[in-house]
C-alpha cells in the first residue's frame, strides 16, 4: 500500500490484521519485508496488528535522490501513524530503525505507547562512522565491489561467530546478502544517517517507556552501547540476547520474538480470546 505525505513524499507500507498496533522499523538499506518471515507471524499470533514500512530511500517508497535528514525520516513515520490513525502505538526499531524510534519518542511522545530499541546506541563509534561514511562514498563514486566480497563483508559485520563457523548456514546467509544487496542514492543517504552523533544527553528527555535489546556479538551496536543508551533514557530497561550479531532478529528470531512480546505485552483482546 502507498500513502503520500503532506510534503509529497510517497511511502510504502503493509498493514497486517487487526488488534493493538505495532509498527516495525528497519535498518539501513533494508525493506520492510525483512520482518515478514519471523516477527510479523509471531506478533500476529500474539494478537497484534502489525505495520511494516519501507523507509524513504527504499523503493517503492520515494528514493530521496536529493538526500534527506533524520528529521525527514522521523516525520515520515509520524505521518504514517497519523494516516493510519493508530496513535498511540507500540514501535519496534532495529539499527537505523531504532535511531528513528528514539528520535520519534523525543519529538512526538504522544504518538507512542512503548518502544523497543534493538541493536541500538546513543552514539556511533569512530570506526562505525568511518565504515558508514566510507561505504556511502563508494556508492557516490559509483564503485561496485565484487558481489561475493560484499556479501562476505556483510556476513562478518552482522552475524555471530556460531553462524559464521557453520559453512552450510553461512552459505545460506551469503546467498541472501548477495540477492538482497541494494545501492543507489537512497541507501547512500541512509548510510550517512546511520552514523549517529552523540545523542545521549538529548535522550534524557524521553518520557515514553523504552526497552533496549542488544545482541551479544553485535559489532555495530555492542551490548555496552545498548546499556549506555538505556542508562540515558529515564526508566529504560536493557536485555542482551546471547549468541548472535547485529542481525539478531533474523539470526535468533525465537529469542527476539519472546523478548518483544514480553515487553510489549499481550493485547487485551488476545487475553479475552484465550480465556473465552
């Protein structure tokens, strides 16, 4: 489904079922469909209405060839919540999606009931900023790295050691990374945004209930960064899921789904159906 914001930005989204709404926000370069295999079915089974979206920069949403800011993406999310009339809703974000959720909680707390921030931090490390900016520069120069090499880099950067040590499993991931690789101005703009400035002090003003989920072997947003973020947000809680890397929601979906449902709660309608 498509909607157009008041600023003329076209956004693609999918609205699954009914019940209490949960909006899922993806990371850099990822379409909303990455949630479809694991999180959408689990949350639907728990009684939630699940909404996914393609962030600006990921077709069929507007690609944003002229660039965009974090505030632009936050405004897109707020516009979708308003368009669907689902405020206040629960929001789950991972990586860049967590960054958007953090900024949304700061700018529009009235739109939110609770937020889960996965693979999240309040500031990017120097190395992470250089990696994101370097990849954005390659895209800007039109440099295309060999697909197999790029898939291997994605694997090392985003998966845990147990997955990487299993050649059969790692091979499946390499095929997935190669098939899903995206380039272009929209991804380049997202990469530049994924290098977070230090927002810890600003996040002390967040009033929305937040839960930070880290992954044990995450190289992008390691558990100490998640704990630091949770410490900056008043009342926020933190949990580390063992054994997986930055893509923990795909690498160990059962553990992630249990954590999401535990924090988000079971909608009242689902509880009534269970006791009927």
